[in-house]
């Protein structure tokens, strides 16, 4: 959906030079000496807490030791064998609540080992040199359909392909990568990294991608099951929650994910329209990214409003701090009650103050806005999922610990599945990995039975 330039929503608020600066890499690559210094801070802990805090269980002290010894290829193998999207995760993981949050150096000098930066140092080195790190096993003759080419689908495809199975990835869109391509903030993944990573993953061989094929529109689950030995569903959460209140259809009101996608898609950031005064409703990753990117495009006043206190926000403390240092005003305990407009165009949001205790309504106030971005959560679009056979758990696909659904031969993982994990890239990768291992084990059992 294109952004309408109504009210005070306009493109080119900043010069090309300012935009290039605003959207440059927020965590540039470490050079060799900085990497050596960062690696030297690691204690190579026994039963390292950083490893336990990583959903993909990368051997962190192991790869840091290799970086310290100058063995970057070995470090990259350690990382990518546990997490094939180790390059993207090094850029986007909220390390402050994962590996770096658990690092023992926090207790010693209040500064963790720079695990994310070191991970990027090794994986970028290997990818830039086109190092061959993995060899595919001999063809098994098995063929798996993976629906959705986001982190979960790609990780599953890579694992299955390495085991010698053939994989066809089906994606509704024209590019692979899922939210790595269309959702993650532009300054976290610059220089088309998402597409370079997809190319690297597929270079292992045995993976074919069919673009523009949507489950439920162009292909049915039934057909995929008949034509393949297994199916992995990794369709993410492509629906968006509505505010369901007066004024939601006013011009200038849009979904934050659509706004973010236009920023990610733009070959010239100067063409992306943004309000002068922007209000973002929500308290998660998406809200932070929409708010910060609005500021970086030149909005003068950006308010991020959340109905509870900061401790209940799903955005981490580091993300909140990042938003605030980028000039975003955080308003907590503020529940939107209606969107106000004039002549069909939004002019503000009316909020009521809430108290944590009992969420009691208190006074009301208005924040003026030319643009309102809704970021109150994504939902599963269940088209193409045969509900009568595929059990849902709440609003996601029900799975067991290995990603097996209620339907024989069908696995699911990533955001679309009720795995109990958090909605993060690294968790989606782990789900894809686990499902691939379970599918591979199933094929092995079938081979033994047939023998
Ligand atoms: C705005 C935003 C910012 C985020 N920032 C971060 C971050 O900084 N760090 C972090 O760790 N996590 C972040 N996340 C979360 C992270 O992006 C997701 O958890 C992760 O991408 C989930 O991976 P997935 O493979 O399950 O789904 P997705 O990445 O959503 O991929 C699903 C794929 O399935 C395809 N698909 C959907 N329906 C169909 C269909 N019917 N037929 C065929 N294909 C279909 C889609 O086109 C897409 O390619 C962010 C999320 C959002 C929304
Ligand atoms: S917890 Fe910190 S110091 Fe210990 S192994 Fe992990 S990165 Fe190194």
C-alpha cells in the first residue's frame, strides 16, 4: 500500500547526504585489531552462560578462541554450523537479552564481550571470500516442500539440503528472506545483506526457490503433501492487528509493517513520504523500528505510545534507549481511544492514561499527528491451512518439540508456529533447524522400515 501524501506527509524531508548518513550501518564491521582486542576479553568459560542463552547454541567461546588465533574460517564454521543465518543474527539479535546479557564479563567490568560484533567479523569474512564451508551429502532422492522463505524456511532448507535431500521453497513474494528482507530496520542490514545471505545459503546446492507462489492461492497443502515426502510450513505472521476504533480509516493512518516495508524497498529513501509529526502505537520491535525510521526520514516529532509501563514492553531496554537517543518520545501508560481527523485526514490521537494496577482509566489527552503508525502485533493468516486437520494452538499452528504438526508429514516453525519461543530471527532459525533434523530422522526410520 503506497503512502498517501496528505496533510503534512511528504517525501524528501532530508537531503540525500543526510539520508545516507541516517541510514548507514549502525554497528559497522570490526577491523582485525579491534576483533583481536574484543576476543582477548573472553574467559572461555566452562559451561559458558552465553552459549546457554543463545537459542541456536553456537559454541561462542570456541569461535572466539579461533578468532583470537587468527583462524577465521574455523570460527565461521563453528558459527554457521549451529546457525546458518549467523551473519544476519550477528546484525539483528537483541544480544543484550541473549548471549551478551548472560556474559560473565557483565559482572566484572559491566561490559560484555562483543559477541555479536565478533560473530559478524568471522561470518562476513567467510562470505566475502566465498569460502566453501560445508559439503552437501549425496542425493537421497527425498524431496521436501518448504513454504515460506524467511529465516525458518531458509534454515530448514539449508539443513535438509546438506543432508542430501532436495528442497523446493515456495514463497508468495518476489524475493526470499521474509522479514530479513522486508521487515528488519534498514540500518541494521545494509548493502543488500539479506539477499547475499540467501545466495550463500542456496550455494550449498539442492535448493530451488519458486517465487510468487502462495499457499492457499496458487497451491494447496494437499497437493504439496502428495508431491513431496514432507512439508515444512514457515509462513510467518503476515496479518496485522487492527486498533478497532473510530478514525482508523482516516488518511495518514497505516500499519507500521507496511511503512517499514516501503523504507526497506526504496531504492531512493528520499521518495518515502513521512509525516512531520508521527505517532506510533505499540511497544515492540516493530514500533521502535517504525518510530526510529520515521525520525531518520526527517519527521520532526515522533511519539511512541504504549498502554503499559516500560517493563511490559517487548522492545528491549537497548531498543528503547536507541529510540530515545534518536529523538523518539516514549509515552507509557497511554491507551489510544480514538483517532481524530479533519476532512478525512488524521490530525491526532486521543489517549487515556492507564494505571498498571487494575488498568483504571484516568485523564485523557491528545497527541497531534499527521501520520499514525499501528504496531500492535502481527497475526497468522490461516488461508491454505486446512484447519480441520491442522490443529491451531491459540492463533498459531500447534506443534510438538520437534515442530511436528497434527498432520502426518507436515512440520511447522518460526513465527507461525506455537513453539513457545520468542518471535526473533534466531528462534525462527532454530525452529527450522530442529524441524529439518526431525524430518531427516523420519526419512531414516522410513528407510529402515523399507529395507
Ligand atoms: C518490523 C519487524 C522488525 C523486526 N526486527 C527484528 C530484529 O531486529 N531482530 C530479531 O531478531 N527479530 C526481529 N523481528 C522478528 C523476526 O523478523 C521474525 O521473528 C522472523 O523473521 C520470523 O521468521 P519466519 O521465517 O518465521 O517468518 P517471516 O520472516 O515472516 O517469513 C515468512 C515467509 O513466508 C512467506 N509467506 C507467508 N505466507 C505465505 C503463503 N501463504 N504462501 C507462501 N509463502 C508465504 C512470506 O512471504 C515470508 O517470506 C522483527 C519483526 C518485525 C515485524
Ligand atoms: S560468558 Fe562471556 S567470557 Fe564467558 S565464554 Fe561467553 S563470551 Fe566468553
